[in-house]
C-alpha cells in the first residue's frame, strides 16, 4: 500500500479498477501480436489473459523501486 501514498500518511485509494485496465492492455497487445503473426504465417493463435498475472507482472517492478528514495 506504500505505492499509493506517502509513507507517513494513510494509503491513497485508487478509484478505478486498475486490474481490469492492465489486463485489457495486455489483451490488446496480445491481439496485435497475434494479428501480426496471422498476417505473416496465415495461422491463427489463441489469446488467454489472466487479470491476476497482469497485476503481478506490473507490481514486480514497482516493488523493487520502493526502497530507492
């Protein structure tokens, strides 16, 4: 919760469901990559996006920078 506020104050609440925003970005990126692959090879692909994995992969880099202030 330190990522969403100052260390000496309560955490700031994020009003928008960020998890769905991140998952939709990963889904859009996967769709563009699959479309590019389809144009080059004439073979389709299946896109499967996990909301939980999208959040975890994003927060992994954020947590490394918390102590660097």
